[in-house]
């Protein structure tokens, strides 16, 4: 069992987001999982150029660390997305990485995997919405939503012991969900999802441009 966390805080391994995610993964390790944390800060991730090559040809022409990280996501059983709140949203580091996952968003391929999200803030804005955004990113692609954890950083950098305990709980929940092979009716959820329906319309009507997507959706029976 392999649980991967992708952390989008520029505070690296001393940040609150990292420390909560680390606690979650330590719990996964104690239950036998292999874990890894990717700090986006330490990787070369260019901006999406919006060229659409990934949709037409199936691959991004940019040479940086994105494919390696996506490869690890495909190997993982569990994926944790973690970001502090920056101006009511995820950090630019996290958003930049998510933008580069465009082909994954168009061709949902995280079925059979398990997702979770972690977000930390100082009390301004909707931290739940930020965590939900990252969890939805994974769920939209088929990952089972295990749960999310949000926390308030006290005195700027302090975490409460109870929040670290909740991180450990989420780690345990992640391992249990993977072990029990929990499932959910993804297609039913997607039938009710406005984003999924809009994507279906976009790909159907634009099938000459979204060739790879159209083939994929047809093969899956979603169109
Ligand atoms: C550019 C920037 C924008 C921020 N925006 C918000 C915000 O909208 N709401 C909030 O509560 N905290 C905001 N913060 C504070 C961070 O969310 C907070 O310090 C968090 O604990 C950082 O987590 P980290 O230590 O894991 O990086 C912001 C911080 C920075 C640097």
C-alpha cells in the first residue's frame, strides 16, 4: 500500500500544512503503508501554456517534473492533496500543479484510488471550501473521497494537539478505506455533477479537437 501526499505550501517541511500531512502519513506508515510527501516547492513545475497539446496529442510538450509526479499519483493507492489557504484559495504552487493536470481532468483515471485533502489557515475565508476544492479534484477523476482535514494555525505557526490527532485519524481512515476496498457509485455522482455534464457536452460537441478525450469517454461508456 502506497500513500502519496502532494503539499503546496512554500513553507516546506516546517509549515503547518506539512506537519499535519506528515502526522497523517506517519499513522499510515504505522499501519504498514509506504508513504511519500512531494513538496511542490522543491520541484520544477512550469505554468500551463494553455496550448491544448495534452488534449489533442495526449501529452504535454513541457519537460519538467509534472509527469514524474503524475506517474506517482498513478502508482499510489491513496493520494492526499494539501495546501494552506492563500487569498481564499489554494496556493499558486498547488493551483499551478492542478492546471498542469488538465489531461487527467479530461480523462478521469483515478478510479480505484483513495483521496483526502488537508488545508490550514489563519481564520480568514472558507478553509472547508479550499479543502473541498482539492478533494473534488481527486473525486472528479474517480478517487474515493476518504475525507478532509482543516485546521487553524494559532499564533501564526502553532498547531493544536487535537488537530494533529485528527490528522492521525484521517491517516487511519485512509488505510482502512484502502484495506476494505471501499467503493462508491462514481457514475451516479457524476450524473448529478454539473461539471461532469458540462465536460461531457464540451467533449461531445468538440470531438474533432478533443480527439483523445472523446475516444476515452466513448470507451468508458460515458458518452
Ligand atoms: C500570500 C498569502 C495569502 C494568505 N491568505 C490567507 C487567507 O486568505 N486566509 C487565511 O486565513 N490565511 C491566509 N494566509 C495565511 C496562511 O494560510 C497561514 O499562514 C497558513 O498557516 C500557512 O500554512 P503553512 O505554514 O503550511 O504554509 C495567507 C498567507 C500568505 C503568505
